[in-house]
C-alpha cells in the first residue's frame, strides 16, 4: 500500500474516532436525550368535546389512534402533534369528526430522524355508538373491548389494527401492509383483508359471513362461529381451530398449507395450488379429493355433507372426530 493512501486512511479513521468521541461527550452532557437530535418537535394538545354525538369519523395521515373510556364522563381528544401539522376535533351533526391539516413543505420532511410519533387518543364517555369510520395512511389503531358499535370500518395503507370492540352490524378492516388482530368480540359480518401481513382472529361470534383475504401472510383463526367462512389468498398458510360454520367453509390458496383442527360446516370446499391440506372435522362428510402429485388419506365415509379438497402439489390428510 502506498504511503499516501495509508496516511489518508489513518486520517479518516482518526476523524471518525474523534467524531464519535465528541458525540459521546455531547450526549453524556445532555443525559443521552435523543429527542434533542430529532428534527421534528412534538407538542401535546387537548380538545374538549361538549356536544353529543352518535358517530365517529377520523381521517388522518400518520397518527396512531387509541380509544379509551373517559373517567370524567366527558369526551376529550388528545393530540400529540408535530410542527406544522395540526388536528381538529368537532361535532358535525351527530358525528365526532377528527381531521388533520398538514402544512409542511418538502424541506420539512428532511431530517436525520424523528424521535416520537404522532398520536390521537380519544376518550369516550359512552359504551355504545352507531358508526365508526377510520381512514389513515400510516399508523396503528387500538380499539378495546369496552366499546360497541353498529358498524366499524377501518382502512389504512401501513399499520396494525388491534380490535376487541363488538358491532351489531358489519366490521370491515382493510390494510395494505400491516397485521390485523381481532378477538373477544361479536359482529354481524366480518370482512378482513391485508395485502402483506398476518391476521389473527380469536373468540368471535359472527351472525353472518366471515370474509378473509390475505395476499401474503399467515392467517390464524380460533374459536370462531359464523354462517359461512370464505377465504382466499396467494402466499401464506391458514390455520383454523374450532371454527364452526352453519353453512359452508370455502378456502382458496395459491401457495401455503391449510390446516383445520376440530372444525365443521355443512359443506367444505378447499383448493390449493402448492401446499398440504390436513385436519380434523367434527362430523362425517362425503370426501371428494384430488391431488396431482401428493398422497391422499381421508375417511371412507358415505354420509354427511360434501367435503371437496383439491391440490396440485401437496398431501391431503383428513380425519373425523
């Protein structure tokens, strides 16, 4: 190695080491408060809601949204918002409407990193409301068991949704990238979809149909009762445990395994391109199966509803308890 090259490398290493030492000294003097490095400054603000309402509508860009019971018996909305991004909360008609006004320019989005994240916390005095509509781009949603609605509709591009609230009517949750966790609830109908992410549904009593669409991700459902269970997906496995449908179970997958544990329906239709199908049912079925390259092992029963299972590449193994 030439002496000039070695000298430059030693100088670069010394500069890097010196910079790290200066950074350590500065952070130590500031008690390692990383918020001082963030380019965005956040402030908390509270809006009191004095008018009554039955519906809730939230449209936001990048806020996490949390619902909590109000201990004071009054509604209030707490915002944790950044510079040049302000929120509004007011009652229009019978609807609590929450929105955001983003006045940032292109240069405001440039920064080393941001410490903290914007958040909306809604404290609700009642337990039951009519409709809940949430439309967001990026952010998580937490909806606890304390509340009940007539309908719930949540859409987001990127974010996780955790819902334990019940609805007498439809519950629709649609995400592009993120996970859905829904449990300990009841619903009139369920319509869940994610493009990339996992779905976890547990302890749900649904009076109508359950529709589930997962492009890429794993779906796990347990202790679910419904009229019909309908699911499609591209890549990812699906596991059903104690899922009981009064009418039918219909599952379609391109790539991924299908597993049923102590499930049942009047009729079952399962189709996969690449993946195994295995499980246990609670009542006898007439099995109609087909696999191009896999092994088939099903009971030779001649009574009960239809159970059609088809796979291109994969085994089919079913039993009846």
